[in-house]
C-alpha cells in the first residue's frame, strides 16, 4: 500500500514539471488608431492630339485646360444652366462662361476641393462649410458645397438676392455682352478684363445657343450697320485709326469715363502689308467670333491657323483666315 502511495506521488510530481503554462505578455496601445487621410484625385486630363489647343483660365486659380475639356464641361452643366435661366432669369451662356472661367472648366483648385464653380466668397450671410484659398489676398474664405448643383443654385441666388445686381435683370436675357459688362460694373470680379473673357468664351464655344433654346428666339445675326440695344456688335462703329505696327497692341477701355485719357502710340512710318483674301487685318471692335462669321470659318479654325493661346487679339494684327 505504501509503495502504491509513493508511486502515485512520484508520478504526480513528474506530470507537474512537464506541463507548465507558457508566459504571454500583452501590451496596450493607448493611442487611437487613425485612418490614413485620402486625397480626392484630380480629374485626369486627356492626352492632347496634334491639333488640340490649350486655354489658360485665370480667376481664383491659374488653370490650363484643353478645348475639349471645356466642351465637356459645357455638356455636363448646360442643362443646369438652362434650368436656372428659366427659374431665375440669368442667361445660360453667362452662367456657363462664368463657371468655365472661375472653375478652370472644373479643374481649378477651388472647384476640385470645394465644388465652388463660381469663386463665391463666404460673406457675412454664409453659414455653410468653408475653405480658405489665396485670391486677392492670402487665405480668403470661400464657400464649400457637397455637389456641383448646389454651387450653380447658390450662384443664381447670389445674383438675384443682392440689390447691386438688380440692374442686370432689366437687360434682355439673350444680351450676353451687356450681362458680362454689367457683372463687372456691379463688382462681381476685380479683373478689368472680366467682361472680355466671358464674351470670348461665349463666342468661341457658341454658348449663346443655349439662351436661344430657352427663349425660343433665333440667335440674332451680327448687323454691321445697326447697333443692338444694350450691346456693341463687334463690327459696328469701326473707324480709321493711326497706322500702328502689328506688334504694338492698343488697349482701349470698355466704357471710358469723361476724364479718361486714352494713350495711343505715336503714328509710325511702318507700312502694313495690305490684307489678302486669306488674311484679315484686326480693327477696333473685332472679335474672333465676328471675324469667323465674316469669312465663313469657325473660331477654332482661326485659333489653329494663327497658333493663338486664347481669344486675345490686337488692333493692327494680321490673322490668317484660310
């Protein structure tokens, strides 16, 4: 009996030595796990073909885009612009041109980060989300939207609810030139060339046709002898100016004040080559659109023939038209 008890104790001791539990050490991470920040990817730019031209759109940011990207922007938002024209009375052409210019056709920094297509700043009455962006001054406050449609709607309300823009709504809905100048006069933008930029975009990309679809009126042809009320057609009131060298542009204000002094360069003895059937000598009031209609070509044709970067042309400049 004693032997059995001794054997049992010995076996128990041997079993306890061979079955020790492993030691497990745990550590506690007091820091919360943070999700990595993700950046919204920028839209991919298409590869340019040999004949593609770029436009530099400069407003709240300087953005270079292809003409095809601008056309895609128009195609994406023309319906919204026309709907806002019906409900608020703002020409669709003006809305689209402002959107193209202010947003860089959707590729500008403010548009990508905040869906702000019109460069509208916060102002005192804004209670929504905001972003800060360098514009006239560093770190200015701009409105931020969840969707592009909200930006377009807010743009319409911004114009219709502020008294300084009330004069715009006395203009004809299809008079985009008067609207462009009226926006600048009311203080929408500080850029002195803002009206010309809007008009240039409207004419180059034929945005006035979207106004005509809403009003039901045919787009008026440019009359070279009778000015249209509220506008100055491109080819109206062309008068003789001193001959200047083609490389010397003359800057004339849109609406000179009575005390404004316009400095024209001294007449030179440079003899300009007379325009041929395939060229056009730019005179006061000319735009690419009016020149294209005169010769039965498109604005893009003239841009490509003359390797232009944008719509800026100068008095005395000779342009190829064929």
